[in-house]
C-alpha cells in the first residue's frame, strides 16, 4: 500500500489520483505521522460497499437462525400466496 503525506496530497493531488486510477492500489494518507484516511478508487469503494451489504445480510440471516426466527418452507409459501393474490 502506498503512503502519502497530507501535504503531498494537497500539492500533488492530480498525480496521486492518476497513480491511484492506474494501479488501483489504495493510498494511506497520513497527518503528523499518523494514519488519517484511505484514498481508494471509486469502483473499488463501490465494490467494497456491495460486499459489506451482502455480509450484513448474511449476518442478519445467521442471527435469525440462532434466535429461532425462522419459518418452514410450507409456512413461507402460505404467506407468499396471500401477497400474490
């Protein structure tokens, strides 16, 4: 992963963005020697957001199973029939 100072980002944003788009490698931005932010390509960010949403959905499903909040296939079909009429 590349690391850039925030002052370099201010001075050379165009170059840093061009490198980012070409390499697709995230850039860690530091301020006063401390991590401050990550700069990532838009497509990579959107991909990560979609992946996170899927993982959250799986987690909710697993939690429902553990808590016994499930229904049988037959019961689900009966409920869906009411919605489809």
